[in-house]
C-alpha cells in the first residue's frame, strides 16, 4: 500500500525518511508548486540523522492535486493547518480510506472525523522527537512509542506492521481518547509556563510552583468529565515525572515562539478551557493561565489562538 504523508515539517520528514529507509512505498504531499520545485531541485532527497549515523534517502513528492487516489493518508501538519490541508486532498480520498492524525492537542482530530465520515479517521499520540537541521535534513531527536487508535473501535490496521518495520515504533491503543486527554493535561501543565517564563521544562516548578499546585487539581476535574478518572496523586506524579525526564527540553510551544511561529495554544490550553466551560466546570487557574498566555503571545506579535 502506498502511504501518503501530508506535511513536510519535522515529523512528516522523519516518518517519510524512516519509511523510505525500510523500502516502504511513500509519497510526500507538498503545499505548493514552489515547494515541489525546491524538492525536485534537491533530487527528492531527505537527510536523516539517527544518532551517529546519517542517511540520504529518496522520497518522491507531489502536490495535493495529483491524480492518484489515496488509501492511507498520514496528516503531519500543525493542528491549526490540518483541516485546510485535508480539504486540499479530499477529492483523492477513497471511500474507506484511512486517515491518521498526528497532531498535538485535541480538536483537529475530532474535526477531521466529523468532516470525513466515509473514511476511517485514526488518532495518534506521538512521542517521537524531530528537528529540522536545514531544508530536507531531519534529526531524529527523541525515540518513543507512538500509540494509535480509533475512537469508534475496530481492529488494528494491517499497516501498523509496516510502521514498526520502518522503526516507527507503534502500538494499538483501544482507548486512544483517554491517552490523548491525559497527554493534553500534561501539556497544559508544562507548555504554557515555558512560554510565560521562557524556560526549559525542568524549570517550570521553580517559576510556577504555586500556580502548578493549583492547576493540577483543576486538570484532574477536567479529566474526570472527559476521560477515565485519574487520582490526583497519580496525575501529579505523572506530570512531575514528565517535567523531570524532559528537564532540558524546550517545549514545542516555546520553540514556536522563539521561531516567531504561531503556536498550537488553541488545541491545547484553548481546547481545555472550552471543554471545561462546556461541562460547567469552574477552573479559575486554567482560565487565568489561558488569558495570561494569550496576552503574552499578543505582546510578542503572535496570534493568540
């Protein structure tokens, strides 16, 4: 089966390079003719740095308007670009085609499921880390296990074997929404503070200790409504373990700010706030954090949503 990847950012390039390295047929779908021309000028090559090893791998690319119908589409765009990107290839999606959403946060996945009822929309919790060192050169910066599932249920797809054969370590997750909600809570507890205090993950408790202490119980209330109930001690332990294990890391939201790019606030903190209001929850620390982060982004000249 041909695997089409929509989005040539760090994650899209990382997955495409690993599929190509394993001789799995794949194609990148690029955003416009200029991007495709630049790709062809580089002879359709992707550089993959994996530890001490470096590979140069050929990955064919095309535009959304190419004619071939799509069986499996991996959407590797930013969350705020996902719906527009999907719409650009919608006429090529076969009935029953599978769409795998790799986005951060929540909201973009549900929107895709609603917009494409004739296709099977799968969600992924991605723990791979990737950095673009230069155009078409990607560094595999962090190795993890990707958890993939279908909120509507059903069996694991056959192509999961191909991902694992390509060193895209993946496992089938029967309750993917619970996984993504818990990941959302962790991101809400870390990412906004890294922007507000311009600090790596490990320094969040130093700058936001009292706020973090107040926020975690509110996140637990939110999870109790939308996910399986998590004990407060368990959630706090998980969040602090992630802070410690990624202490030197700069969150994706902080990296976006440093690079002058739009953040995914609306699909992380914004989504949490909207869902809390929908459920009638009073979560003042979460609301205040959202307001402060929006104010900070506006001051930096970046979109607040």
